[in-house]
C-alpha cells in the first residue's frame, strides 16, 4: 500500500471488516508504505482505521486460493466498492505468478483516490 499518512492499513477479522470496527486490528500501519505478504490461502481483510473511512468504502478483502483449488482462471478478479481480489498461489509447477500485493496495492490506491475525490 502506498498512501498518504493521514490513512492507516489495518488487517482485521471478517466480522470487524463487515462492521468497520476499528481498535481490534490484527496488524496496523500508518507509515504510508505498507507491505503485506499474503502467503496463506483464505480471505484477508483490510480497512482504513480513520473514523468514517471504512464506512465510506476504504476497505478491501483479498481472497487467496491455493493452487489445488479449482478455478476458471488464474488471473485475479476485482469488484468494487467493497473490493474482493482473488489470486491463486502458484505451485512449483506453475509457469507464472501474479503478485497478490500488486492487485492489492492497485485497488487500495484506487480507493484512496475515490476518497480524495469525494
């Protein structure tokens, strides 16, 4: 994530993501340049912890699938405004890999721009 330091990146539970609950983050950062490695399959939830930002759409759910799960595509899919990005973790026989962080950062920047424009 690259963002103004007037925001935060907080990894939260599914229920805290749904309710935009701040203060119970799994991890948090406000440096303006947050790097998160998504190494485990499952859904990872992120919100901006600044009051009102999550409620206004600054939240992101990233679903990481293991390479053994069946999917119609290996490429990430994104929806908005409450964004879910799906990325497969390639196994050792995979010929390419797409960084889930790249999809994540791109979506977060788009959400930040939406907040500034609003």
